[in-house]
C-alpha cells in the first residue's frame, strides 16, 4: 500500500476559447474596483485589451514585467499600486508577468486574476522566484496563489512556435519530476501523466500549425495539469539545475529546461524505474529517454547549452552550485556525475542512462 498526503491548493479555473470575455464577471465576483493590469513590454497590447474590457475597474497599467522578477521592477509597480490605492492585480502573460503579480501580492496581500499566455505553469504554484543583486531566491507562500486563473486558449495563438515548443517542454519537466517526487501521490501521478500526454500530442502539431485551436487547447490543458504538479509536490535535480543555470548564467528559462530535461531524466532513470515507465507511456514510447528525444527532434528545439549562450568555462562552477544545498532527488546528487550531466547538456548530446 502506498501512503500519502494530498494537499490541494484552492483555485478557481475558467478555461476556454474566448474565456477573456468572462474577466469582467470574475472581477465583479471578487468585488474589485481599482485594478492594476501587468504585462511585459512585448505584451502591452494584450494588457490594453484587458484594460479596455474592464473600463473603469482599471486604475492603471504596468507593462514592465521582465524575466526572473527583479525586485527593482516590483518596487516600481508597488509605487503605482500605493499611489492609486489599487485593490487587485490582473496579470496577462507568461511566467515573468505572473511572477510580478505574485511579488505584488506577497507584499500587499492583494488578490490576483491571472491570464496565462505560455505553458510555464507559475499560476498554479505558491512559488515565487525573485532576483536581487544577481542572486535568485525562491520562496513558497500561499499568499501568492491567484484567486482566479482564466485560461483563454485564444491568447496563446500568438505565442511563436519555437517558444511554444520550449515552454511546453518546461511544463513536461514539472510533470516528469512530479512522477518521482518524494511527496508524490496517486492524484498527482494521474495529472502528470495526462499533462505529458496532452502536451506530447499537441506540441508537434503547434510547431507545424501554430493557429490550430484544438492543439492549442490541448497544450494549455496539459500545461495547467503540469503546473498543478509543480505547485503540489517537490521538484528534484532537474529543477535545481535549471534554477542554478538560469539564475547564475542568465540563460533563457524554457530553453534551459528543454536542453537539461533529457539528461536529468537519464541521471535518474535507474533510480526511478516506475516514473520512467509512466513517462514513457505518456509519451507513447517504449522508453522515456527515447520518447523524449524523439519529441524534441520533432519540435526542432536547440539541444545544447552552448547554443543558448552558456560559456564552456562555467561548467565546473555550475556543477559546484548545483550540488550545494541540493533538492531531494531519487538518486544521490554526486558532483562528478552532475558535472558530466551538465557537460553532455552543454554539448547537446543524446541522453544516455550510463552514468
Ligand atoms: P516569459 O513570461 O518571460 O515570456 C517570454 C516572452 O514571450 C516574453 O517576451 C513574453 O511577453 C512573450 N509572450 C508570452 N506569451 C506570449 C503570447 N501568447 N504571444 C506572444 N508573446 C508572448 O516566459 P515564461 O517561460 O512563461 O516564464 C519564465 C519565467 O517564469 C521565469 O522567470 C521563471 O523562473 C518563471 N516561472 C516561475 C514558476 C513558478 O512557479 N514560480 C513556474 C514557471 C516559470
């Protein structure tokens, strides 16, 4: 018998094509009247659309969200919140924008409505990573969970195919590590497998036909489930590595996840055979590593850290950082093997469970 504890974080999820039009009802439901709309500079147009839809319930826009949630940016947004006595936040965008909304909520307790436009999954987690003075720190606080998440499939249609591919693999990484989490449970196993299955089916189609609404719906549904996995159980060596690489060498988040995942799974393959079997089945393959390798080939994504700007001279430093305060992992985190894992990821080799 498997004993477990299942902790469900309450969240209201509205899912659909055109679900954005339900935003005014959701704002009313929460009784909000003076909202700040946040986005990245790239998605200012979508932020304005939200503001137009909400009319007088919006007290201001802040299109200044950037990757890794720098505290300096949050402080600028907080000044606007305080000056205009705002009572809530609407975040429209990917993990960077959601991160800013969460950082505001952490400091003010304001409720948030999130409209995700990537597959990163941050909207389903109580986790907030922030950077200050070049150091990224992560904390977990129930207070940063959004009150309502509106998944409008139409908002993802503009996510470029290459970004859709890596963002989707970022989501798969959450589910893959959930399947061997120390605090895993049968409900999360179901969500993880279904999330991987939906994304593995949808992503190749999206890369070929980015406007395919059915594939976009499948991918966003999968991303929701994978985000729930990330928010519910502990992550392991893969997430630690990506956190270290992204934070220390300023590598792009989803691309880094995509390159590291095959090697992190190879590292854990022998220690977590049941998880590997489930990942393989969800990928429709006889083997998890082969299945993932084939999926990445179909998605035409970059496979080497060298290709996304990591200097070769930093492999040893990255290995050192990754083994310092390691997350729990099904296989002990050994410096030599982790160095080899990062080297393989740097060179973009095919994953091999031989180390
Ligand atoms: P992102 O939010 O930085 O988006 C990447 C770029 O794509 C941005 O320029 C953005 O404006 C643009 N974009 C997003 N959606 C678009 C769309 N539909 N159409 C056109 N352009 C679009 O990238 P991300 O990968 O979603 O998020 C990465 C960040 O999120 C990192 O800082 C990461 O640490 C964080 N994150 C946090 C958690 C968590 O639980 N705390 C989970 C996952 C990611």
